């Protein structure tokens, strides 16, 4: 009888600890996958830092203040540098605050406050990291060897890019308040990041650091401070997915394909995944019309297409980064409300058009533009 009472009244500690461990793993899985994707992208960009800077030196004249000899690069360098200036970004917040007060629009006022907080947080983090890491600017680097050490010396403040950090912080805050114009705001911030590399002020990996810090700053600024963990996870997820996409395109344009047997196998598997994703996307419905199957179909289609394209690059770094980014995206989608109202017909058409355009662009690069950039 005592044995029976013991069995019925005493909980099993092993089951309890296993449940807690599983719950803990589920909680940290999104953050872990985002960090893994970001780490791989950063490592890949480090491989491109010096080749890109060496190429830019070949198209830069050392007379009259080191001007780029390619017109579009020179224009991008100057315009992006002007947009990313701290006072110009601060003016965005002031204009929003003034407009919100004049026309009595709380949404504009809130956007002005959010962008100001995001800009301030980004400036604090970027300047702290700059002097803590002490990475030299590209003009002081002629080989892959340098020493990282805390310093306040001029020219040893390359990582992360301050212009890029501030631009992405403000752009992320604006995108949160005005989602319809989010791609425009983030596109302008990306333009600023590109200008910093073309100008020779930063390495591509410095811009990457600015993107991550800026997006996280913008995500934190637009949520209540008590939700900082959720904001951090969201910012890292968005940065991981965005930088993985850009890195994949850049690496594909800068590196030739693997023409070995293993490369051919990867291309075949990738093509099969892309075709499966497109086929899944074109199906009108599954067994019924409930929203849940529709959400699963949409998520599965995007992941198949994205990872299939990554496999077709035959680049291990791209495949690994895309894998973790896909896991991050899938975990985020699983948290969405399955009974949410399906998107409107107009939004669905815009989404389908964007997916098709991205797919065609990716395929054209994979088959027509592999290794065209002079960054060998």
C-alpha cells in the first residue's frame, strides 16, 4: 500500500525537468537560429572585405580628394553620405513631431518620438562599439592583419558604420509606424550603407554591424521597454533574414559556381525545392478553406523556394546561413494567429508579384551572372 501511495502521490522529477528543459529550448530556439545566421553572414562578409576595398582603390583617383572615377558610384557615395548625416536624420524626427503637433495627428507625433529614441540608442551603441573594438578604417588597411583594441584614436573606429546604424534605426522605427512604406524606408537605409562602402569609409562587414545594431535599436524603440527581450528577438530575426538575403546575392555575384559533382547535386536538389515551392503556391486550397492550412501552405512555399535558391548557389556559407534564416522565419510564423483574417486580394496580388520578381531575379543571377563582380 505504501508503494502504491508513493507511486500515485510522488511526481516524477525526471519528467518535470525534461519539460522545463524542452520549454527552455523552445524559447531560445528563435534567438539561437538568428544569431547563427548572423554569425555565418558576418564570417562570409569578412572574406569579401579586402577584395571589395582593393577593387574600389582601383577605381578611385588619389587626386583632388580621392574621387571615384565611375559616375554612379560617385553620386551614390555623396548622396548616401548626405542622407546618413546625424543632423539630417534628427531633422526627420523634428519634422514628424512638428507635423503631428500642427495637424493634431498622434501617429505622427509617436513616430517622431520613436525615431528620436531609436536614433539616440543607435548612436550610443555604435559609438560605444566603435571605441571598444577599435577596428581601423579601410584607408589604414592594406592587408588582412590588424589588431583590435579599445581606443579613442581617430581612424580606429570603423566597426560598426555609424551612418548605417543611425539610418537603419530611423528606418526601422518608421517602418513600424508606417508599414506600407517600410520597403521604401529600409531601401533608403540600405542605400546609405552602400554609399559608406563605395566612399571607402567602411568595410562591408562594418555596414553589416550597422544594420544589425540599427534594426535592433529601431525594434526596441517602438515597443514598451518591459518587452525588450521580445524586441531584441524580433530585431535580430529581421536583421538575420535581411542580411542573409543581401549576402546571398552578393556572394553569388562575386564567386563562381561549384562545377563538381556535389555542386551539380546541390543545383538539382535546389531546383526540385523551388519547383515544389512554386507548385505548392499555385494550389488554390488544401483539404478545406480554413485559414490554418492556408498559412502553412504560404510558409512552406516560401521556405522551399528560398532554401532551394540557396542550394542552387552551391556555396556552403550561403546554404548554412539560409538554413538558419529559414528556421528563424518558420519559428516566427508558427507564433502567428492561425485564425487571423486572410490578406485582401490586392495585397495577395502584390505579394505574388514580389515573389515572382524575386524568383526571376535570383534565377537570372544564378544562371547568367555568377562571379561577374571583380571581387575575386
